[in-house]
C-alpha cells in the first residue's frame, strides 16, 4: 500500500513541476522579442555608453592629447596589453622631459577591466563603443593609439628667453655668493684655530 501512495505522490509532484515549466514557457511566447537584426540595423543600433569595446587616446580639437607618458596604464594592466615607447626631449628652458613616442594597445589580449582608464592621472584614455573589430590575423589587433603626428615643443618668445637667461644668471650669482661665504667661513675657522693654539 505504501508503494502505491509513493507512486501517486511522485506523479503529482511531476505534474506540478511540468505545469510550472509550461507556465515559464508560455510566458516566453508572449514577451517581446529582443533579437538584433545586425548588420542590417548598423546605422540605427544603439550601443550603451558603458559598453567597453576598444581603448582610445583622447584628442582635443587642436589634435593634442593629455598623455604625459607616465606609464601608469602600462603598469596597472594585468595582461600587458599596453606598451609605451617614450623619448626624452629638451625643453627651451634646458630641462629634460619624457614625451610619448608610440602608444601600442593589443585589443586581442585586453580583458576590458578598465584599470588603465581609472588609474590614468590625466584622463588621457577611455573606452569607446566601436565594437566592430573582426580581423583575420591577430597582428591587426595591435593598434597604435597616438595616430596623429606629435607636435614639437613650442619655441619660447624673446621675453621668455630673456627671463630664462636672467634666472640662470641669478642662480649663478647666488651659487658664487654661497661659495664665497663658505670659503670665508672656512678661512675664519682656520684663523680662529691658529689663534687658539
């Protein structure tokens, strides 16, 4: 008698489970479809703003970017996706400055974690929505992000050159005065030492 009771109990549980599944299936029949007709709707397709498709260097209207070649994005990338090539240039003031030469980005190994973007101190890079990146070889996935030619350092005006020269002369005079004061103090100390003997 117990086995008949168990049989009908399990049969009832199976029918309830079947009805629950049919309810879910029936609900899917009447919900609106979200199938995309890509690539037919390429011109009207809306990609969400937060979608991360490809890294890009941000250029302003004059063709300048804000990258200072600090290497923060390269160090924070967990996959080694970013490679920076830098060069040292001499400014008109005579100081050395590191400048971006080439900014390589390997889209094929990027995990789109956005650590490079969040750690950039100058907000020079961002992800855009250009998701159409299908290529036949992996080498085409390595992209040069600074595609515009780099602008040379601006030439200083005659007033700036005069100011730089005056500052340099002032520093030289200050250094000479410090050296003379140190020499005088040393001589005075030597004289005091001889008098004390």
